C-alpha cells in the first residue's frame, strides 16, 4: 500500500459535498448525541465545503446568509462575557447558566463565520475576552464553561488560544501559566496526554503543539530542540504500514489521527518526514462509496472524519502543475495547520476578527 | 429463540398528570435551522420538560428522574448533567445512591466525557473514604475495555488527587494483571511509568537505583517475550531518559534483537539480558533503531555504524518511515562535520 507508484483512487469530491450538505439540511435522530455540540458539526460541514473550494459554487448566497444568521442566533451573553453556544438545545426565553457560551463552540463558530466571510461587526470583542478569561482555571488549564464549568482538558486550552490569537489580544489570560500546564501534559513517549499524567494521544498532542506555537513569545523557547525531536519521533512512529496514523502506540490507524498527527508534524516543520503518498492512499481508501469519509476503509462516514480527512490531505496531497489539474485529483488550496482552516479563511478571520484600531 | 417483545412506547410527560403543573418549553429555533436533528418524540418531550423545569428553577426528586431520562437518551447532554448535579446538592441527596446509578451509566456510556466528569464531582464531595471503592470500580471497567482513555484518565486523576499510600499500594499489581491480559496495551505501560516515576516517591521506593534496576529488568523480560512491541521499547527509552542513563547501558541486551539469527543461547539464564524467545520475528526494527541511537550517542566513527543501521531501516525493516530514517542519516552526518 505504501508503494509510491500505486496510483491514487480519485477524490470523490461531489459525493463528499453531497454528504455534508445533507448533514447541514438534517441529521438523523440516531445522532442526537451531537445535540450539545451542533456548532462543531456545522464547522465540519461548512469546513469541508471550504476545503473542497465549492462554498461559492455549490451553495447559494441565500443559503450562506441564512447559515450566518443561524450561527449568530447562538451568540449569547452570559454573566461572564459573550460567546457561542452549541445550538438552541437549551434555549428558553430566560437567561440561565444552562444556556451560556461554550469555549469550543465559540472557536468553531468564529471560524465557520470566517468561512462564510462574515464581517464580524456584531462581535463584542471585550465580551469574548472576558468569557475566555472566566474559563481559565488556577492551574492554567481551561474549562469549557466559566468558573470551572464542564470538563477541563487541552481541547479547551487550544480553543482559548485560537480565540486570543484571532482577536490579536492575549491580555485577558495568563499565557505563562497555561503553557506550563501544556508542558505538564508531555509524556515519556514524546506525545501529550489530555491532562497531566494521561497517556500520549494524537489529538491532544496536536492541541498542545499548536497551542505552544500560537502563544506569543515567552521568556524561554516554548519547546526545546530535544522536546521537539522526541515529539517528532513519537509522531512518525504512529504512521502505520498502511499509511494511516494511529492515535496511540499500538492502536489501529484512524483517518482523524492522520489529521492530528500530520498537522502536528507540519507545525513542527517536520512535514517531509512522513510518507505522504501512503498517507494519502490511506485516506483515499477511507472514502465511503456513497460519499463522506469514515475512520477506516469500509467504515461509515460522518462529517467529523470527512472534514479532518480532507484537511489532512490538503496538507499532504501531491502538488500538481497547474495544467495537470483534472477531475478527481487530490488538489487543495493552502491550509493553515495552526488554526485548522483553509489559508484564505484564516486570512479573512485574522483581518476581520481583531478589534479595529481607530 | 423467541424474540423479545418490543418495549412499550414511552409514556410522554405531556400525558402524565403528575407533570401537569410544569409548563413544557419547546426548543426555540428560528425559521432556518442548521444541521437540525430529527429528534424522537420521546427526546423532544423530555427536553421540553427539562427546559420548563430549568426555567422554573425547580430542584426536586422528580428532576432527578427527568435528568436521568434525558441523559439515557443523550449522555452528552451536558446541561442535563449540570442541572442534575445542582439538584443533587440542593436536595442533599444521598450520593452513594447516585454513584450506584452512575456505575451503570459509566459502563454503558464509557466514551462520554460527561459521565466521568460527573463522577469526579461526586468523588470530590464524597471525599477520600470513597476513593478505594472507586479504584475497584475503575478496575472492573478496564477489564471490559482495556484501553479506554477516559477510564484510565479517571484512574490517574483519582490516584493523584487523593494521593493516599493505600490507594497507590496495589497499582503495580494492577498493571501486571492488565499486562498479563495484553502485553501490548500501551495504556498499561503508560500507567506503570506514571506510577513508578511521575507520581512522587512512596514508602519502600526510596532506593531509586534499585527501582530503576527493577524497571529495566521488567521491560527487558517483556521485550524478550514479545520483541515487536512498540510500547515496551518506548518504556525502555523513557526509563533511561527520565533517569539520565545513556542508551548504551542496555546495548548488550539490545544487540541480539537486531540480527536475524542471534548466537545460540547458553544454558546460563542472564536475568540482565534475556534473549529473544524462540520463534521471535527478527531483526526487530525497534531494536535496530535503538542500537543506532547507541552508536549515534557514542559519536565519532561510530556514527557511520548508526548510519548503516538507519539505512537498513529505510530500505528493508521499516520502509514506511524511509524519509524519517534518511533525515536521521543527514542530520547525524551534518553534526559530524
């Protein structure tokens, strides 16, 4: 499978477009467990369209406007600042803490709005900074909701860093304490666990390395050369003989870990140290015959694996000569591995989200 | 076999007289919902009443029944969990009863963050007296799903938070029992490292040299039983690096694993250097890599030996990582100049 001469099966772009458009239109009742994280599903779906470069061609202006409206409907002010909630699953006419903003949903909403080229004129920047501040815990970590509400782990910390980076304002959080917390999640294997004392895992390793790279410069380098080398070692060893990445030592490969592992290597500047052809082959084989991408060959697809797989190949698919483009090619516009969105979307976000200076 | 009868349709809250005093609140969503979920009638009805209860601020016994119902339909419904916890506290409800229910739910919804978060909140309330039973519970769950990340994380949190010698006392035996089931279980290897090196020094473990020797023998024996086990090799590297020991400390042990046919074993059993078992698939790529690191560490002319070993990995024993090995070759040769 890792033979570089094996041709890649075609990218079934239009089938993937249909898969995520279908999800945006309706999700089956069996997916009720995403009721409290709907904004993330929206991000994966719109993000897939963005990566495939079809947002303008495959959706109407009317659709995109109504999608933006829906996202803004989830923008709520709580006692501890403003941000986005996952969806209307607890919405009532009165305010309650059960209906407040959530840090992961705030990050996914901001990027989804940037994909839809929103002008962010409605964003209350000091309110968002206050919200992010209220989610930081004493040990430097972040909870998903204010005052230690919800669970605390590296996912929330990464989202807090992305939000501060997008706003261009780190003044509301204690960056040094937060990066020390990230360091305490590093394990002897070279990866990072979800919390200090936890086993190294691909997703949390990405979150840790991306967070350290997003952070403004500190008194010392955020990563030593030896720490980087150990992370690279662990990451490249998670590439399975099939080309796919596993999330932990000894586990089976999964398309989503192709993203987490592959993006972490990009951030470390070690993108040339993995087998990109076998990597793309694995993801190509995870394409479901009727559209969408699953975690492994033959597995049913979902928006999460579809988006992360496309993002993974956007970083590693072979670059083609402009004239060589044709239907089914694995060809993508530049991708930003730090914030996890297309380069154009990140550029839009960075120029429209920060507070305007007058 | 006679098929089980279909479960009766759920009795909706909207038809129950004992709930008639609650004003149900439908989810408020404007005209163009994005990624709407086709809720079941049962879920829609139960969450209508949950929203109604939250708006009214009611905290009573029936709220416990209602939130349990919503959680069973959607264990990731964090607001139901949060409101349930607040209600438990408001009612001063017996937390042991709650834990019994949670034992069942944790078993069912192992992969849900909220299940474990709720247990954590309960434990912090119940205090150290409950920790031993919790540890036993986590052990039982791990028998069923040996690599479940949340469950291991919960165990590590429990040990670190209560930091009680009695709790720590059984951990190495526990790791052994997990390792006996599957020597390739990386979660168990990680847990061993956490217990031995990352959680402070406990009674009887003050002689660190002896502990390091014990760990090296442990990992070597496991490698000898199953040489192609990335978890064990990572552990070996981890023990040496953490204790600032050069890799060459174990070069004599590693060498026989790097060749196709090791010299015939003698009758003398060398505990320090257990040889590969009969039928082992050799050479073992992790051993070849390890030996290359030993030579690179030595520097000078030995670097060329390391280069040869990396070459064999790139071309033969570990071709998927060809680019990585070629990078290591370039890197080492540059450092040499």
